[in-house]
């Protein structure tokens, strides 16, 4: 989708990946990445990515996610706080979603609560330190 973009309007799927957790890798702990990350393995912990996150079809996250843009092909069990979210037909999310833009393909699975805003309140919260953004219950 073209709305996932940087200044030059390049789709998130086409942007350069700065961090890769490949298939077969298991990360126990929080992940912080400065630009665009792709996860094809398993992450157990919270994920904080400055620009964008692609969760591959075999990728899974057991924890909360904070990023600007996200495309989900895999499985997330946790809360998402993003500006733009796209859930592909193979994507499965269980948890709370807070976003400004949401695209869901036919076949995607989502169980949880959804909060959407039309202004920049969410974007401002994403700029705050992550400890203040995610509430763990």
C-alpha cells in the first residue's frame, strides 16, 4: 500500500531493512530498532521500532509493539500502538490496537479492542519515551 511511506513515498515493504530477525531465530527480551525492521522469527518481549515494522508470515511477537508503520503477515499477541497498520490475509492479532489508519485484508484475524484517531495525538505519544506509551496490566 502506498500510504506506508517515507518522504519519497516508498512502500514499507520496499524500504531498506535495518534490522532482521530471520526465520528460526528466537529473541527473548525487548527489541529496539532505529529504522525499519523485519521479523520472520519469534520475539518474546516488547518491540520498539522508530520507523516501521514488517512481521513476516512465519514471524510472531508475544509482547507489545510501538512503531509508526506496521505490516502484519504473521502473529501478534499483545497491544499495538502505531500510526498506520495493515493486516494481511495471513495476519493474526490478539490485543488492543491504537492507530490512525487501518487496512485489513480478507482472511485476516483480529481479536481485541480498536481505538482510532484522526489527528496527531497518537503521533505525539509515539515520540514520548516508550515507558510512558505502553501500559502493562
